[in-house]
């Protein structure tokens, strides 16, 4: 085993190669584990990843996933639990699902309360028709989210008689361009997070969904979450093992890479677009087995101009201060 160490953005510094030059050795598929991460996929959409296990796959067959480019890979989820709050859900629906062409609804607001998903808005059709709906959430057989309408009202009245009077069909309430993750099935709304979320895509079968504490919580997979082996060294992390991964100007083979939250007292605040700034502010450590651990500050600390620890001693001091 030969280890080549190179600098990357002042902190990330490892590529590992097995065997002689020109002799390719197969590695297991690139596995990923993510735990306790607030993942900013855009400036206004954050996915709270409580735990996730899956595969890191290239979008184009034969390519190597490139972590710097979220369009180059998809996370194929085997098992996990993720959540989204009201603010992110509203931004996702209004800016992505309805962010193309003329919007069928104005002033759309989604609320997560009383165990249900509630919607308020104004239908922009033949007339301006304000409406309110509330629905229970449940998984569909093919792994999407069904919002089963319990009530649909306008002007305090059941909406169907009004719609019949003005010649409005139910799917006019949520008619969007195909491919953006929202469709209507009779009186129900079908949400496909795989199409709705911006890159990086998460692909997997949702087996349970619920509204709890102002969040939409989605459970993936029919088997319990199983951590990667050997276990990650920290409780808040990204952790990869397996085939190959590109990051910055380097390619790591036989990957053993862990991105670690410097402050484990809260969730790991991580930005897809801003992770290089996090790398510059962090530091890396090569382990005796050739694996790489990279310690990063929360992105919010960088964005807010807060103090950032750059060395192990500074990190230890910050942790002691947070406990006092």
C-alpha cells in the first residue's frame, strides 16, 4: 500500500492507491453514511438528516462521483430518516415545484401542524378563489408521499360546489409542469421528493412519513439503519467507504473518508455550495490505516462570522468552553 499526500484548499490532503501502477483492483461500491447533518441544498432549503445509509453513485455510468459537483452523483438511500421544516418545505414548493412559468396558485403557504399538512392560497384561474386544505400524510406503494385530503374549503364552504359552479377541476389547484415532484390524484396530492429536491438527489423508497414538531419526517427503506463498519469516529458526520471519490483536484481510491463536525454539541451544519470554505477553515488528519479524517466548522459559524477553531488544540478548547 502506497500513500500519496497532497494539499487541498489548505486542509484536505489524501489520495490512496493500491497495487502497482496500471493494475486496476476492484473495490466494493462507494458506501455513504450521514448522521446528524443539517444539509443546505440551497440557500433556503435545508434537509435535516438524522441518519442515512446508502450508496454514492455517479449520474453517468463509468464516472467517479465528484463531491464538488452535486449534479454528478445521486445518493441511493438504503435506510434512513430525514426531516424538513415548514420554511424549507415552503421554499421548496414555491421556488422549485412552482418556480417555472405562470404559477397556478398565489400566496401559497404550507403548514405542518396537528399531525397534518395544511395549505392556504389563492387559485389564479377564472376567478381568484382563496382556498384551504388539510390532509394526512402517508407513503404510496411506490415510495412517494400521499397527502390525503381531509377537507378542502373556500370562503369557509366546501370547495367542490364552488368549483363546479365556476367550472374548475381539482387538478387546477395544483397543476404544475411534469418532472417537478407534484401531481394530483383525485383529491390527493402526490409528492415525489426525488424530483422536487434540487441536487444532490436522494433516491430511495419512502416507507413511512409523519408530521411531528413542525417537521415533515420521512423514513426510507424497510430494514433498520445499519452503520458502516468499522464505525465512524464521531456522531455528526459524512462517512464514505469503498470504490472511488473525487474532491477538489484529487481522486481517492479505496475510499476511507470521514468529514467530522468540530462542534458535536449540535447538528453538523453543512452547505453543499459552501463546503470548500469549510475545508479552508478546518484541518485534516491521516490515520495509521491510511484513512482520512477532516474536521470542519459549522457553515453557520462561517456565515455569521463567528469564531472558528483551526487546530486540534483550539477545537478541544472550544468544546471545553461549550460544556462550561
